[in-house]
C-alpha cells in the first residue's frame, strides 16, 4: 500500500462533468510569440463558410514542447497496436458526410 508521505510530488487533478464531455475539433491552428504558444481548436463543418473556435489553449514554449513529445509518444504507441495512421491526403472522405450534397 502506498504511503502519502512517500509520494510528495503526487498531484490530485479533478475534472468537471462539463469539461469531461470534451469538445470535438477537426482543425487546430497554432500560433506563437516569443513567450507563448496558442492552440485554437476548431470544428469545421463541410459546406459552411464560417467556423468557431471551440477551445483555446495557451502554453509556455517549454510546455508546448513537452506536449509535442507526449503526443509523439502516444501516436507511436497507438500505431504499434493499430497500424499506421494515414494522412488526410491518403484518406478519401465523402464531402457530403452522408447528408445531402451541398450546392452553391
């Protein structure tokens, strides 16, 4: 059994139900200054000329680099189990997503 005194660096993280539901995004826009990285997550729907940022995360350069390494490591683990993830250019997506074809 673990002794709380033996884990002084343990961090207790809580998440609200609203945040736990998450936000779907199919586009990330990344910008940066000398002091921070800004990642905007957007849900772009086919046939709509306007989209809205669903979430914005602001990171220090050090945390942005740690996030990059964590994502890289997790992608490698995912691909070792599920096979390579194809780039979007390799995947043929239907433009109507099962709905009616958009017309101008």
